[in-house]
C-alpha cells in the first residue's frame, strides 16, 4: 500500500524532480505500441515501449498521455499461449519490469507485460514538488504519530503536501483513479491483440483486477489476484456510516498484522536458531515489553545486518517489524533485529548524535516521491474518507486495540485523503458483483497478511460474481512464488482455465526458519 511505499522511498535531492528520459523510438507497430530502446539501467531481456491513451476517458478525443511498458518474452516460446499483464501493487510503484522469477511461477508459456500506471514513473509521474527542499515536508507527513504534538505536526505537513499537489499537479491530478488505470489496461490488452485479459496482480494490483472485472466483465480471460484487497472497503465500505472512517482503517489489516506477528513468534519459539528465542518466555510478552520500553524513549544499538549504529524508537520498531512480516524469508533477520533492540542500553530518551535513523526497511530506496504521490492520488480518488484530518487520531487509537502499533501505522496511511483536492470523475465504486466471462482466482495467506488481510480475501470471494479463493498456510504478503502448490494452481488456471477445488489449502515451500 502507498503509505508503506512512501515511508520507504524518500530520496532527498533534485534527482527525484527530474522527468524520466524517453529512449529514442525504434519502431511503431500497427497496434499503437511504439517500441523503443529500454533505458540504460534496465534489466536485460526486456523489450520496452509505450502506448498513447486518453488523459480523460470522459473525453477520449482530447489530450493524450503515454503508458510506459515492457515485455518479457515467454521462456517456453515453443508452447507460447499469449500474454499475461502484470501489476506489482502500490499504488505509485513502477510495474514496467515484471520480475523474471514470476515468469517461472506462472509457467513460462506467456509473455509478461508490465507497465507503469498513469501518474507513475515513466508514464508521467505526478509532479507535486518544484523544489527539492519541499521534500522535507513530505518526510514530515509520513509515518504515524504517538503524541499530540506529533499528530499536529503531521496533519500540518500532510496539508502542505496536498496543497503543493493541488498547485503543481495539473490536469493529471483528476484522472488517476483505478478505473482510469483499468481502462488503460484494456487499451493495452487490445494493443497486444488479446481478445480477453490474462493478468497477475498483487496487493493493489488485486484492486486493479477487481475493477477491470467489473468494468469489462466480458473481456475477462483469467485474473490471478494475489494478496487480495477488499474492493468494497477500499472504495466505500459496506454501510453508509463507513464513509466516516478512513479507508485504511476500513481495510482492517492491523489485526492480520498482529496474527502474522504471533505466527512469527510461535515459529521463533520452536526454532533454536531464532535469535529472539528465550526458552520458558512468552515471546509476545517479551515483544510487548519492547514496545513499552520504546514508548518511554529510544534505544541505541547496532544494526545486526549492516553493523552500523542505529537508534530505534517506537515507530521505528513497528515499521521494521511490519516490513519483516511481509515475507517469511525475512524471519531470521527480523529475529536478530528484535534481539538487538532487546539487549540495547537506554539512551536516556534521546538519540546519540552518531546513531542513524531508519526507515521501515532500514535502507533508502530510490523511488521518485512524485510517483508515490501519484499513488496517493489513486487511493484518494478511489475511496471515501472523512474530510476532517483530526479524526485520524481517534481511529488510530481504536485500531491499536486490535494490533498494537500496527493500527496507527495503517490508519495514518490515508491521512492525505482528508485534504486531497480533486477526484477523478471516472472513478468506480461498485457494484462489485457484475458477471465475468471467466472466474477470478484469488490467493491469500491465512496466518496473517500485514497489508491485505485474509478476511478481506474471504469477503472478496463472496463479493465478486464468480471467484475462487486459494489459501496458503503461512503469513506474509503474497503467495505466488512461495509454494509449488500455489504456483501449479496458478499455471493450471492461466493455461487451461482450471480452478483449484473450493477450500484448497496449500503448504509453503519453507517455514520462517527453514
């Protein structure tokens, strides 16, 4: 989700303000795709291009924008079956270069086509900032507060950021809903000569797939939606009064983050190699003790992965744990981090000058901030939210009762929507049960997904007209690529239209500690 991506993607300096260069045109196809050389830093083996689409689908003869795309050819060309389109999530995240590992998971018989959604990356990122110094305001607008003073500061910073977007974003600001992206996706489908859409979408990519299915039901070929968001809570909620709740609160991911944490801790307690393990100790009690301690002030420690000095406060711990729970492969590193915090001396309530602050991943990720605010525009265009930013604090406290720390972390992700200045007139908010030409395959992790909760996937199975939920018995965000059972089911579905039996539960290929 965009709040997590923004937290991990700030890059200060003028580089984020530069518009991505377009490589020289090599050839234009009859379909409308213009093929060009990939940028020099691109991964090898892809063909790059772009497609012109309307800025507004309410005025298809008006201004145009371009959608940047890349194709990864099938690894089994002798048995090629067509094209699968790809979205990695976000929103606000580049999707041009579909990961090569995904090709193997999906069977290798399809070309994979990824694209940067409108407002993102090489598809014309939303430009909110005119000066690198303004990025400091964005830095102040993210995360989640734990004091009244922090809350006031964050609300003010978020309002400044949305004002900058209103001043500098231009016409694109009002045409960034998921429905507009879904219409772009349908143009891509047609440009590649596919009569029906075959698609893999993860996380926010599931919302894109759900929206496509309900706008273009007769063109659905096979949609694999992994790490599923509930489209009803994403957009409006199930009851009229739900519109008074921040949409990131409505999605109710924080209890699943807590379930993922408890699954991780159970695995840790059973694994002698887990660094946070302490025989005879309830590890959830031990973890909550860390939160209690950090509410009193930060601690200084050494990052066990980098060897660098590190100061960890309450928000740092919650963010890093949340990130560590996204994939069971991160479990050993997460355990080492928690143990480093557990044995760290107190700093007396302040950070030593030599200590480095961390982001949610402990690293800086060079993703343009404006692209991520394009993602924020998508979230705020799609969803109903309160217009008074002061109510976020109360919902954060309520959410923390179900997932300590995770509740506030999630709730504040949607804070920019309180003051977001525009909405896409072409947005889609339901109904979500329109008939589709083929069923939709949903995949979810039943031991907890910190971003897209498993109960939301269950609700989505009921909400869509024709869907089947495949379950992976683990925690984490996303299932494809983590289980031969899941991958085989996805391949059968894409290649032959065969769905797994209702109620199928797959085992992961490996546990958190191997």
